[in-house]
C-alpha cells in the first residue's frame, strides 16, 4: 500500500512537472497605437513569427491602442516586469535618462530612409541601444513609422504660420526646442489624449507621420496638413533585460530571428502605409493637404536647423559629429 502511494505521488509529481514544462512562455507586448499602423502591423507579425519559430513554446499577447498601459506608464511597467516587450517612440528615452535617443528627434537630420537606416542598422544605432542596459532594458531593434508633418486648423505654408499655436508634442526637450524655434507653444500630452485635445481646442495642432494622423482620426479635427516631413518618428523594440537573459538560449535565438524578420517587415511597410493613408486623408475631404514649395521647405529648414546646435550639449557633441560623418557619405536615393 505504501509503495502504491509513493508510485501515485511520483506519477502526480511527474505530471505536474510535465504540465509546467508545457506552459508557454508569455510575452506581453504593449503599445499605444492602432493595430493598422506600421507598428501595430509589425507587432502582430512578430507575434506570428515568434509563435511559429518557437513551435508554440512562446505565446505573444499584443495589447494595442493603450489598452494595457498609456505611454507615460508603459516604461515603468516594463522595468517592473509587468510587461515583457514594448516599442516606444524614440523620444520616450530622453526622460529615462538616455538622452542620446533624442538625436532622432532633431529636425531635418535625415533626408531619406537610406540615411536613416545607415544609423539605425549600423554601429551608431547599436551603441545607442546598448545604453539602455543599465536601466534593466535590452534594446532589440528599430522600427520605422515615418517622417512627420505639421497639422493645424489654419493654413501652414511658412514657419510663421505656427507662431503662437499650441502644438502637441511628445515629452522631448528637442521637440520643445523645435516648437519654440517656430514661435509655437509646445504642449506635452499622452498620445491617447491627442484627438480629444484637438477636438476641444486644448491644443491647436500637432506633428505626426500620416499613418498616426489617419488611424487616430486626427484628420477629422484638423483642417490643414502641411507635408513638411521635418522630422522622423520611429520606435525601439525593447524587452525587460532580466526576462530576456533568463530565456532558454535556443528560444532567445529563435526570437532574435523572429525580430530580424519583423524589423524587415516593419520598415518595408512603413512608407507604403503612410503613402496609402495620405491618399485616404485627401479623399476624406476633411483636411486640406498642402505640399510646401522648395522655397517654403527651405524656410522651415532655416528656422529649425539651429535646434541642432542648441541641443548638441544635451545629446552629446561627439555623437552628433559621428552621425554627421556617417551621413556625409553618399547614399543611394530612396527618397522620402
């Protein structure tokens, strides 16, 4: 009888161990934009690739549109381990103390996607991601959204047209300086609150890649859009370092491959998505879309380039010089 009890106990223990072993590793992936944006689509693509490549050993739960955390909360949630993966915009890392990321917020620093990818896919981009490690964060990759344009309820043709306007920005000292250089009044607001703020007049305008303007329906409450393409908006895909380091090595390797493929997908669709959404904004008839002339674009550039010098001490003069040197080499034109 005693032997039978021991046998049953050992069988139950084995079953319990087997059940635990069969539990998938869950990755909660939180983000603040819609599912049909470049980031939203890339997150879903990563989910599929990760689950397929690990043969179900990993389950990725994607929480879009701030359903789990707002953009002010998600970084702390990652550091605490409440979520395992995020893809915050690059402006989010300055307030975290990694000011080098604010280089990406500088106006007119990239002329095209090829220049951008020289940095994000090269040693400079990797070195910036590595600066997250002391914060308990592992940087995996950069995902594009696109180049930003200004919107407001009054026409925008020259920098002076934004003077005195309350313009929503992300929390970034560089973006604050950018708006001040135009004579505008920077207003920091969470992404999830922008539509209502535009609708109620709390702010007069904002800056966005077109995919964000369209999917968040901001074009419904903005009468004018100027295709200034003055700045870049991208994301860093990041994970909780302790969680990542604790993964079985073969699972981590499979997830790295899934991320590599997802990054190629994300960056491939970003420009296409923005181009498509621009056509949808035009067809809506709710927002007048204006393309600045070469002279008007030069006026914006002249007004905004001093921000580089102003922000150099904050971002790091050596980093900026390294970026300028990298970008100075000829690149094949894959224009914005």
